[in-house]
C-alpha cells in the first residue's frame, strides 16, 4: 500500500529485485518466522558495493555473521545495529571489532521529545481499557509474533 513518505512500498517477496539498487537498507520489522534471517547472506550479497545496512527492528532479521563478513571484506560500506540476535552482545563477540559497524544500545526509539510521553499515552490507554473490561488497544498477538 502506498505511503506518503515512501517512493515505493514493497512486499518481502520483491526484495531481491530492489536490493541491487539499494544504497541504504533500513530494517524496522518485527521478528516472526517470516522475517527471521530475512536479510541473509545471499540478500546481503545482492546489495551494491558500498551499501549501508541499518537495523532498528529485531536482531535476528539480519544474518549478523554474514553482515560481519561483508563489512570486513569491504563489500558493504557500513552498518548501524541497534538490535542484536543476542542481547547484550557477549564480550569478545566479533561485532565489537567488525570494521565500519556502529553499535547502539537498543535506543533507536528513544526520542526525548516523544518517547516518554507516547509511552505514557499507550500505558494509560491500556490501563483505561483494562479497567473498562475492553480489549487492550495494542495487545501482542502471539500467533503473529508481535
């Protein structure tokens, strides 16, 4: 479905066709059986030389070992990871020394102007729904994975 802030909106099945022309790949999807390693070694290899990868969704969406290999080889120009397959990242893990990789501590949504007020709005909306016996407005659907 079109979105006013996007030139194109694609489904996952169309990724392979656009990855070769993707300068920056930004991932903000939930972790489900369909998205686990959605960006695997093969798909990372489809990105053009010098491309960047940004993951603010869930760590296991990206094959981190493949990402590390492609960063170390110079195929990918850089990456920013705010989420990881294992959190916290263990001491000595290769992510700590992978070239051109920026690690942030799972804070990509922490906009000081909106995060806390929005979080409180959601919390109080859920509390009102619970108190009134209504379905919670943003209840996690375990079957969908988010």
